């Protein structure tokens, strides 16, 4: 099954960290715990997107 996802972090960063985190969790569930090379590339892109969407930890009270 192909998913239509953005391939750039900039375009996809409009999603919340929670939304991206859910996609990361779904990727791991689909993979059965072992990522293929293609899935690993997707995971790396998602982690970068999540980091851009996550609140800045220095500003947390």
C-alpha cells in the first residue's frame, strides 16, 4: 500500500508533533519491528519532521 506523504520536511512540518509521532508508531507497527531500507529512510524523515514540530524544550517550564 502506498501512502501519499510529503517528501520534504518543510512542507510537512505543518503537522503537529503528535500527528507525526502517530505516523512513526504506525510505521513501526507495519514493519513488525524491523525496518527495511526504504522504511528506515521514511523513519529518518519522520523523526526530522517530528523534531521540527515538537515544542522547544528550552522554553518548557
